[in-house]
């Protein structure tokens, strides 16, 4: 009799036991998902179709393959690239938002305004340099010079007669010539434009005399003879212009103005996530396919450690701060 009562009680309680077990199962905390568990956003701080957009597409494709998740590009433009980089700095540090920065955003523009929206040393994780891009100084054929030394001599003999264009006040295309002005002690007149394209058009039309821009932008016009290349403003010659000397070879070793881009993320990333992003980026930047694509833009893949990237930015700031201060460039 007692045994039968026990069995009846067990049968009566069994549904309650199952329900309790089920509730405990669903109430238990979920195991953390391995990173990355969803697509990653890559912020491009300039409009679609430009060099930075090109680099992001190539890099994003490689990151997607390495991380096993789709990398989605988002163009966040404005303030010379500052708006996009600021959006990365203010994002959740979970590894699902990364971005590209240009050189001027971290190394020059902070000295041009008292209202810079973030502190890169506190608000960003610098993952790796992505690319260094050769730039070249060119003149219109009407300028009676064929070398950088001849240009400097001509400018000294004709102060303020030569005009130079740029892609905008405070960009490297502006600062490169300001650096030359300081080192060579010449006086030429700045004409800022809203982007490289209108500046190139006015150079081709003879409305300005000189400009410094990415080799890839000017190469077709150099090869056609529409403009004359005087010097590559980098430490090494450009493979696309092997016969054009560097500024160092022309006697101005400190007049260097590579354009460059780097991969960034919000500060405070979990160390494991930061390590995964860095390893994926480095493997991508060392791939033969990426180098082939970067060659189109005359860009040099530049994989680096976060420490090397940070030290590089510090050196760039040390170079550009006195230029900005001497010239008195303000963008407020």
C-alpha cells in the first residue's frame, strides 16, 4: 500500500519537476558567444569613390575572410575626416565598429582647432597602419622650371608669383607646400579647393601653377605631358614614377609628406578582441592580393603593431605641429 502511494505521488509530481527543470534551463545565463558573432562595421571618413573608400573595400574584404563575418562599409563624412573618426571613438568598444583614419585627422587637424571632439590617445585603439601613399609635386608647363631646385630659385626671384592649389585648408596637400616654404624659405600663394578634383582641373587649365597630390591622382596627366613632375615628397621613389627624384635627393631631406591611413577602433576593446582584429588586419595587409590592389593607388601596405602605430603618429604630430603653428592655420 505504501509503495503504491509513493508511486502515485511520484507520478503527480513529475510534471512539476519537468517544469522546474525547464525554467532553470532557460533562466540560466547564456554562454558568451565567440567574437565575431555578427557583421562588423568599418567606418570610412570620406565620400565613396575616393582613395580611402578604395582602401577600406580592399581591407574590408580581407578582414571578412579572416574573421568569418561580413564587414560592412559606412561612409561618415565631414570636417576633413574628423566626423567619421569621432563616430568610431564614441562607439561601443566591442569590436563591431572599426574605422579608417587619414593622417591629417590625428597628426595635424588637432592643432588647428580648440574644439577637437576627441583625444586620440584616450579614446581610440590604434590597431595598425594600413597604407602609406606617395605624393608628388608637379607644376604647369608654363612654369619655367624642370627640377625642384630650379623651382626654389625661381620662387625666390619671384616672390608670391607662384600659386599652389590644395584639396583644402589643413590637408596634407596644403601642409606639404607650407613645409617646403618653411624649409626652402620661399613665398608662394595658397589657393584652397574643396577636394582634389577641382584643384587638378585648375592646374591643367593654368589657373594655378603648382600642387602636391597623390601620385595615382596625377599620374595620367604626368604621362600625357599636361603637367611636369618635379619631386616625390617621400623618403623613397615611387614605382610609378621611377625617374622622378625624391625631395631628399633634390636637397630637402625633411620635406616629406606621405599621405597615410590607419585602422582604428574605440578605446577599451577586450584584449582578445583587439588581438583578433589586429591579427586579421596584419594577415590581410601582408597578402599578395592586397599588395596588387594597393599598387593601383601607388600605395605601400604598412602592417604594424599598435605600439609602432602610436609612435608613428607621435612623430607625425611632432613634424606637423610647428608647421601649423608657424603658418597659423585655423579651421574653427
